[in-house]
């Protein structure tokens, strides 16, 4: 499993409000929201389609963060180096985002060399389909501790997120995809009944039970059937993340860096399938979960 280019976000409270519309011809959707921003380049992906930028507060959208942004035109990053100060424009739609009009305003500095602590899979064997998932303690949205083993006999689809992640094609896409996948399972006439969706926050300090419950309702409304929101304590995350090639980095200043991992377990707690990144579809996840649910409870 190859790690995807990291999404970086600062663990700060995010308040999202209605914003300016794009000018006619700026993009292909009429719901675009456009923001002007400035920041410092932290990282540029090898294919120049992503840029990690430590940016100042963006009025009416989000506070100062370090964030991975999509770049549609590779030429936008021409001549830029890590540490360069820039201005740029952020465009956000219902389902995605990108930046353009990138301009260098200052020479490269050593800003990117910020110390951090990181949970990584560098020295630990990654789990493969058929391997048993370690049993970890989680804190549920109702405030009660739970474990993966509490759901033996049930197929589980779980993903990772945190509630302060703002861009629509990252953590919010995981929530939307889970919502659609659950609808597909519920609408399947001969679907098995032993299934569960589990959304796991890796920001336990902020994502307390009341926060999780409120956030959950924005995706599942009042229908809690088959979908729980939980937070992973730091020791559980440290044990689980490296085995799934899930990278979570806590940086100086409160930043959180992470990639995206979604996993399906069979009724015996063994890995049935793993989806990396955010390109998988709700239909693929629903199919995998129902397939796993039909397997015997292997121990």
C-alpha cells in the first residue's frame, strides 16, 4: 500500500460561512466560493498537482492552517521552492477545491523545517487482507468506551477523519461517501444485516463525544442505524495507524498531517479490503461491506 501525498491541517476551530461566488467563466460550477489567501510553501508533490501551504487565516472560511491544496494547472507552481512566501486564490465547490493565481512574494526560508512527531509505518509490518486487526479501545459518541472486538460477527467499514477538516474532498468526502454507501446497503433487498459503519477521529482532544454526536448528525441526520462515530485515544492510534499505513503527524503549533485510509473487516475482525486515498466510490464500499458480512465468523 503506497502512502498518498499528505493532507496537512492545523488543529484549530473552523467556522465556515457563506462566501463570495466565482466570477462568470472562472470555473465549471455556479456554486464556487472564491477566497484570496497568502502563505508559505511547505511541500510540492512530484507531479506538481498538490501543494502543501502554511497559510494565514482566510476570512469567512478557515483560520490559519497548514493544508494540502489541489493544483489544476501545473504551471501555477513553476519556479516555486519549499519555503517561498506566496499569494494565491482558493476555489471551493460542493465536492472539490483547487488553487490558482499563485504568485511568489518572498524568497525561500527554512519555514518547512518545523519539528514534528509522526506515527508512521516505517518499521512495522503493514497488515494485508486476511490479517487480524489489533483490538483497540475507542471512545464512542455516547461517551462509552468500545473495542473492535465488541462487534465480532459484524462486518465493519471504518475510516479516519477529524471534525475540523474543512476542504470538501478530504474528511467531508469520507463522511459523504459513508452516508451514500449506507443508503446503498439499506436499499439492497437481500443485504445481510450484520454490518456497521465506523467513523474514527484521530483528534480525541477536540473531538469529544458531544462534538462527535453533533458532527455525526450532519451526515446521518437522525438515523443512527449501523453508523457510529468514535475517537481513537492516542495510544490506540499509535498501535493501529502503522499497521494500516495510516500516517498521522502532530506538528509544532498544533498541526495535524494525515493521509486517508478506509478499511473493511470481516465478521471475525480480519481485514477484507482496504481503500487508500479518496478516489473510491460508495458503491465499491457498499459491495465490499456486504461481501464481507456474508463470510463466516473466522477466528
